[in-house]
């Protein structure tokens, strides 16, 4: 069985073909996130939620201080740091790697100095300053594809071949990062479900996860939890998308996703246990 290693700051994750995906738990500290905005505003509440995810078996905690929902406006750097840094300081010794969901180089520098283990960049590290910010660290890096930006990404996205174009974008970003001296073992990729894609685009990417991961030979992160693609398929509002999100997680795992980014940690792990027992 082939085994590779994902380097994520202080942590190392063996990634074996056919093994259970890693679970990345979403911890939003935003008042306006599409799914759980405003739920985790006080530091005590945030830490309590993180501890709950750890008890449930989370592998990585992904902290976000700025909403990236369609139409979201950019957040000032100072405000993003005000939201995130206390959480990093409070959780950096929790025993799980901390991923920071940010595209701002100045934020990357500060959170890495504070103890973060991974940077999850929705813009795919297209800003050269972002590469400079992470180059000398040993943090893990998640390279995501996004068409345009959150304010404009859902305005009639068009692709000739969404799977190939997303793969080509991610491949180019990987080449650029390796050319800057960033070790391949630090890299993971994310096709960016819902970020400048129609439902048809999202489904095509979901069906071809294995192709994308294999063609780049990198662990692929799939994040579909509670997103509009689940709502479009089920007709359910955001807080009633658990069943659809679990189904999407299982399909992603079957198709080769190495990391699943989810809101519902315990439920996803239970679903994966049943899947693995039957395969």
C-alpha cells in the first residue's frame, strides 16, 4: 500500500491509499459566515467548540476569521487578526494542528509566529507576498482554486472543461511553490467546491476527485459541508443539510479525497466508520 506524508507544522500525517480521510473541523470566528456566523464569538465559546471537536476525533482545526461566502466584502487585516490571534494562542497547545483560513500575507506571518501549523488559502497563494510569508516555515499549505474573488465568483462562472481547468490551475500553483523552494510534502490541494462554480461544475469536480489528486500526486481536500450545492440538491436550508453533507463526504472519500473539511465532526466520522467497515 502506497504511503506518503503530509507535513503540517509540528505534525506529520501518514496518508495511505484507501485509508480513512483526515477530518478538518471548521471553527469560524465570524459574525457573518454563511453557516455558523455569530455562534462562536466569545473566546470561551470558541475554545469549548474546539475541545468538543477534539473529543469527537478531529484531526485538524481550521480557524477562519473572515467570511468567504459569495458576495462577502474583504475584512481589514487588523480586524481579522483581532478575531484569530486569541484563538491561536488559546489552542496552540491543544494537541491538534491549527489551520488558518486566510489569503492575506500579513495575517499568515502573524499566525505562523503565534503557533499555527497550516495555512488554507482560498486564493491559491497567487499573491507572491503569500509565498514569501510561508516559504521559510514548515507549515502545511492548502492550495485552493477560486474563480475571481468572493464578491464576484458566483456571477455566471463559465468553464470549457472545469475538471481540467481546475487541475491545470492547481498544477501551475504547485510548480510555482516548488520553484520557490517549498517542499512538496507540505502541500495539499482543494478544487474549491462552491467558489466560482455552478452545481454542475461542483458535481463534475466531485466525480473526478481521484483524477485531480492522482494527476498532481498530492492529497486533496474536499470541502462541501453545508454549502449551497448541498442545498440545491436537497432543497434544504443551511442548518438542515447534515444528511446531504454526510453523503457528499462519503462520495468524496470513495473518490479519493484525503482530507474532508466539515462542520459536523462526530457525524462525519461515524459515517466514514460505516463506509470503511463495508469496504
